[in-house]
């Protein structure tokens, strides 16, 4: 578990000395948040490292845990990856990382300690419930992508915060120079960094599967779209689902999402000043995954459209299972029926204005014409 120290200290430098006229400009609010992050982070990082040391001491057998045919869901932000991930997570044959496992207990030892605390809490009449509800209420207040919670399955790319090596840093530190090469991960991140990132990620999954009786692992991460080659090299038998949605909906929603992040953790002087970097990553993440994954055997790769998932979740899930050679159990089938009804009734509360962002449909259509042709998308949907 080796931190990307160069990127970490570069982030500190940008945050305090190069933030002028950026969404991360150094206001009093921003200064307080930064001090908390940069003081807290080393304690968090080294506490995880110590817990991993204890894992090796008390549970060395986890190192022999196999990661068989994991499933990776990729696609742009706001493309339906969360919906698909949570539908698959309902199937008991799968396991996914939950928020508390990512941030509080990525190690086996930490999970055993949490388990003991949960049993003690129940004996005392569940006093921790009020604290958990408070945390989840705070999380929901700052949730712009999807509902979050302590026990919700989450994007496991966030474990790479442990080693400070992820494009997700942009949500907290709006300095594109720091993470632009992560947009083109497979091509522009040095092999030594890729090896460190993927090695650590694999270790996290092995610990998780050891704690969950070796179930099949399911992951979803938009930020894994540019690293499908690295994932495939690390997990040669992995299966990939690439979900695509109309760019005219994806791109403005992504820009709005990041803008909300930057307003939460700071006070941008100018709105939507970094929309170009978000358009840049969106364009590459539409094209690159399919360009690489289409060369895999059919039983390892499937592309699905968001509109199909929304219109008929059950049929879409069945298509994925059939192509990947998986079986739908009776219990899961009944759950899918219920989720299909919910999906048809769902209406997003996320609102944004293209005009306010300085965007127009015609220009966006031209910028994403190659994606439209590649996937047969319809911009008028």
C-alpha cells in the first residue's frame, strides 16, 4: 500500500499556492476544509496500513483468495451505472463494497472489530443507530450522483483515495493539471503507477472476498472506463458491462454534478469554468472502453443502452446473464419484477440549464458525433 506521494504533495501545493481563479480558490471555508483533509489523511492512511499489517499477521490465508471472473461496470458518469450496479447487487451470488467497507474497514481486522462493536451495540439497545442516521443524513445532503448511505454499495474506485491515485480527486481538488493523465489512464499513466494501483486494488478485493465467502465480485466505476486494459491485464477472466446513454443528457448532468461538488467544498468565483475538462473526459470515456473491449470474447463483454435498462430492467439483466453464462434464481427474479416497476416510476430531481452552462445542443452533438455513430445513439431521446 504505497501512496502516490508526488501527487499528494503536488495537490497540497496547488491547493494553497495555485488556487487563484479556480473553483478551489482559497476562501476561509476552503482553508478550513483543506486543513482538515491534509491533517486527517495521513492518520487515515497509516491506520489502514497498520490494519493490513494485522491482516497479514492474523489472517495470512486471505492472500490465497482467488478473484474469479469479477464483473466490471463501466461507462460515463450519469449513464445509469449506479442503477445497474444496485440491481446486480440484489443477487445473493454477488458481493460489492459498501461505503463503510471502503472508508472505515477495508481490512479484515477492522471488519471483525466493527462486528464486535455491532454486537455490543445491540446488547446496549442500539444507541449507535442515532449516530448512523445522522451520518447518512449528512451524506444525503451532499449526494449529487445517487443516494448514498453507510450500507449502500458504492464505487470501489474510492479505495484508491487510500493511496491518492485516482481521477476522483477532481471532485475535491478542481485543478485539471493534477489528474488530466488519469483521463487516458491506460495510455498516459506510467506502468509502475498502474502496477501499484492495480496491485493495491486487487489486494482490497481479495480481503473483501475472503470476508464474504469468495462470492463473485461486482464493481462499477465511471473512472474505470479509461483503464479497462489495466483491469483486463490484472484480471484476465473479468467480464465487462459498458453502459451508454445519450451524451446530451450525460454531459450537462456531469458538469452540474461536479459543479455541486466544488460549491460544497469551496466557493467558486465563476460557475462552470472547468466544463471543458469534463467534456474531454466524457468524449474519451465514450469511445475508448468499446474500442478495447470489443476484441474480447462475447462471454466477457456486453454493451447495453441506458434507455433499454430503464424501459425494461428485467430483460436487460437477463441479456447480461445469458451472455455471461449466469443463472437468475427465483428470489432474484421476483426482486427484479419489483425494481422494474420502480424504474418506470423514477423521475430524477437533478436539474440543470444548458444555457447557463454556456452549452448548446448543436455543438454538443458535433462533439459527440463519433459516440453516436459507434453506439447507434439517438440525440433526440
